[in-house]
């Protein structure tokens, strides 16, 4: 066996390279999905073209508090006019667009940065949510949407008697 093959087959990730095994796994997955008939499954699976790719995806947190489903979305640099919140009886949809341009002119330096990007996040809602009771606030770059949770039917509890095996067989007959 040649030295090249031995090196390629040797496991990566020694003490000095803690992420070597992960890089090797990603490389192996890339090769596995490189076939022409599986282009949509290429690692990572959400590769998109520059035309339809969102420039960013804001972080989102969903939790239950005081019988309400609360969704918080971090939207730094945006104003409430840049964000759209829509609700149906089955989902909460949050979308928006950010546009930022920074221009800096100094003695011998000119710097210009532009950021553009739209986002869309959807949160499934439990059955029975009333869209008219949804509330949203936006402060300090954080959008908070609060949805009242529908009343849950009480679970019926029935105590089951534990029987001896012989007695259970006689009762079943």
C-alpha cells in the first residue's frame, strides 16, 4: 500500500486537531452525495443559489408562559416597519427585510458596506388558536409575539386494578 493511501485512510483528529474527525465525516458525506442524481442532498442540505438564498436567518425562541405561546425573534437593526407578522389558525409567520448601508470617508480611506436580506420564519400553532387574540411588541431589536393557548381538555384518569395472572385468565373467559 502506498504512503498516500495510508495517509488518506488514517483517521484524522489527533490531540492537536480536535475537529479533524468532523471534517473527515463532512468530506465523506460530500463525496457520497456528489452523484449527479442527488444534487439536492449535498451537504449541507440547504444549499441554494444566490438568487433565492436568504442573506440571514434571525434566531428565534418559542416557549410557553402564563398559558400563552411566546415567540421571540432577534432582529437587530430593524424597525417595526421592516417586519410583518401574520397569523392563521395553524401557523405564525414572521417575515421582513433588512437594508443597511454604511459609508465611511476619512483622509485617504473610503469604505462602503451594504447588507441586504429578507427572512421568513414560521411557527406551527396548536389547534384552536384565535388569530384575533395574538399580540406583538417590538423593542430594542426584539420582536415578541404572544398567542393565547386554547383550553386543553382535562385528561380522564381511570384507575386500573392489577390482577393476578390466574385470576385475569378466568375473568377474560
